[in-house]
C-alpha cells in the first residue's frame, strides 16, 4: 500500500478503481478515432529510461519499443492491474508501481522521458506532480504530455467550465485546466505546444527540464 497524501488523491484513486472495468469500453470510440493515432505518433521510437505517470489501463504500452526501459505508475490499483495484464499479453517487460505522481519515489535526474497522457487533468494537484516531473527528468531529457485543456475560445471555455463538475465528480478528470500555465509554473520548459484536435482543446506539449 502507498501512503496517499490527501483526501482528494484518495478520492481520485477510488473513482478510477470504480471505473477501471469499463474504462476502455467507455473510451473505445474516441480512442479509435483520435487517441490511438496521437499516442502512436508521440510515443514510438523513444529510447532510454522512461517513466509513464498515470498509466491507467496501459493504452500506451503497445507503442513503447524494447529500446525504452519503461517504469509505469498509477494511483489506482484496479487501473494498474489492467495495465499489468495488458503488458503481459503484449509480452512487454515493464515495471509497475502503485505510486502518487505528486510524490515520486525516484531519484533526481533519473529519466530520459516522462510521459503523461490525459493525466494532468485528473491529478488533484497537477503543479505538484509537474514539479516532480521536473525533478526526475534528466537534463537533455523530454517530457511529453497529451492533454485536453481549457480553450482560449470563450464559448468552448464556458462549456468546459459547465461540464467540469460532471466529469470531475463522475470520472475523476477536469476539462477546464490551464495545463500550459501549470507546466510553466512547475518550472518546466515547453519546447512545443501543438494543437491536435477539437480546436485548441487537445494538445501535445513537448517539454525539457527547466533551468
Ligand atoms: C484519464 S486516466 C488516463 C489513463 C492513461 N494515461 C491513458 O492515456 O489512457 C487518468 C489516470 O491517472 C491516474 N492518476 C490520477 N491521479 C494520479 C496521481 N496522483 N498519481 C498517479 N496516477 C494518478 C488515474 O488513476 C488514472 O488511471
């Protein structure tokens, strides 16, 4: 068992434990139409020590090659269990830990890559987790985040704010986070910030360790 930090983090873990059995089915359509392609393009060909935070049911695992030594963490035992099963089926040698991204148990400058996909929306204190990413990322390493964020378009942003109590209450994720600002506030450099889909909502951030 891990020592969870606070009530919100415990609650997030419980929400994901509850939805773990239906998570892949629930996301099947958008996964097929959008996420699959984004994951593949962003994650293939990564080499070296790689940490994935909030691995969920392990949707990214198929894209990592044997040139990456992958460690994956999540706060939800039930999501992690599914990721482990996926790795086994894929024949992938991946190390899994039940761990809070807001308090990583790794040494400073340990990873060539840190990956987070659709996770900064669900971690209760994303800046705390991003500061941990900044700490464990090697100089010269890269952090890659695929995220849905708060739109700059006022109408879309309003819809996101209105939807947020539903998505956060039922499914544990927020649709109205200013993730770009959070990354910068954690001291991480953003090398590129790309629009991927749904106007400016789905984005890919490629980042390096801040000074
Ligand atoms: C929306 S799911 C995304 C899962 C996966 N990354 C994907 O792309 O399908 C968010 C995941 O982040 C995990 N998570 C939330 N807060 C966390 C934390 N503080 N530390 C580690 N994992 C966390 C949840 O348990 C859940 O599995």
